[in-house]
C-alpha cells in the first residue's frame, strides 16, 4: 500500500471542463512532485515543490496549474485540456529535495480527456 | 544531454531463472541511483537504492560501477510475481530532487 494517496483514481473530462487532482502524504516529506506518464514511457517530471514553494516547472502549459496548500497536500488544477493530455498523473514525495532520498509515488490518477 | 539507457527487453525467463539487467548513465557526476519496478497500469515502486558497495535484499542484488557508469540489478530464483517493468533512475549532482533521470525501463516476463 502506498503512503502517498491520490484522488480520484480515474477521471474523464471534456476539453472545456475544470477539474482538480489531489495528493496527500503524511510522512513528513518536504518535497512533492507531479509526473505525467504515457503508456510504455517513463514518468516525465512536471512540477516540484520544495518546502511548499514551487521550485521546478518543466515548461508545463498553463492549462496545468499546481498548488501546494500545506506540506502534506498537493493539487493539480486542470482547465481546457487537450486529448493528448490523457495520461497517468503521478504524485510523488521525498524526504528532502536536495539529497539522494528516493521518491515515493502515489497510485496515480488515470486521466482521459474527451 | 544527460541520459539513462536500459535494454527495453522484453526478457522472457522461466520461473527459477536468474536474470540480470544493466543500465548505463551518461553523467559521471551522478550521485544517487535507484531501481524501481512498475506493474502494468500501476505506479512505480521503489525496489532498491543502489550503493557504491553494492547491496542485497533477499533475491535482489544491486551493483554500481562508477568507473564504467553502469548499474546492475540481479534477480535470483525468479517468481511469476517478478513480472514487471524495471526502471533505472539516476539523480544528478548538485541539482534539486527534480533532476531525477528515468531510464525507459526493462520489461521482465517470468513464465511458469
């Protein structure tokens, strides 16, 4: 069982919808991440939050908007997505952003954009 | 460009076999190394961190060769449940945790 919890597990949305993905961890980790994974590809980094501040944005389109309300929560707000945005969205956390601690992934939200 | 290369497989092996995966990385300053496994349509799960001295966890042994810039994973006595994709992950020196570089994964299929 994962210690990083993501909701919802599945999401279908139209191109004009607004939805949010949620992620929660209670391991006291200070770094949280959003990754996008397409079928048969490795995860691609989208955003990194370090001590609740956005530290990395990998040139992600503005239709994806991250938010970190506190050290345990991470959201990804979605608006005006395209069908090619359909993918598995993975949240992860790590103990310390600057050291070699591994990432712990949530079980993901499988997003379909119609 | 910093890269992590893995043989995509698939590796098809019988139960009980020993199988080895290799992974090469391009940045000699890389600091931390991990193996993750990912089941179909599931999230990646940490299998092992890889240390310079090598490390073992049950049937799994990970080795790091800094001189040749490769990491290996050995699985002994393969089980059906070992079937998954194995991802090699490297963290680059000096960057934030965001500088994790993922290999494309090696698919393992263990047959009865």
